[in-house]
């Protein structure tokens, strides 16, 4: 995406200043940014991964359901929010790039500006510590 919309720039700036893990994608689902709290759960710094296509980020963190079955990209809340432009939520497990398995709750929602232009989606997530 050669031109960045102001709203995406502001979303990234907001994510940089919040303590909750946040992941932001463009309208095609390509990773634009994740913040420092997300780095802990994902097991790697954003500076080390950078932007990546949905086909890569949706599988690199190895998402699985409570039975250990691999989740397809289409089953992930952020992909659902991007493709349907509707909010989505799910609890599942991921193996971060640090090889640690973590259970997370993810809430994803589309980013739409005031002129109704779809800009991408954002996911807020947190580790479930039960």
C-alpha cells in the first residue's frame, strides 16, 4: 500500500501507546503493524518480521483450536473481520516464534473511515491465564 490513510497512521500511533496487544492489517489482510505488547505473545519483535502477507502471518504463529486442530486462515477473527467487514471473536492457541504455546482471546473489527472506505482491520488480543 503505497499511500497510507491518515486513519491507519493514527491507529498505529494509538497501538504504540496502549498496553494491550494490537495487530493491524490492510484491506487485503496484509500485516501493517503490531505493537510491543503483541511482540511478547507472538514471540518476536515487529522489527524482525515487518510487513507480511496474510498467507504468512496467518500460519507462521501456528494457530490451533482447543483440540489441537490447525485453524485455517479463514477461521481467524482478523481474517473474518477483513473479508466480511464485520467484527469477529475467538479463543484459540498459538505457538509464537519463541516456540511457546499460549492461549489467546482475539477480538477483531474492520476499520472504516467516515466516508465508509474500508481501510483494513484491527485485532485486540490477550493471553488467557487460567
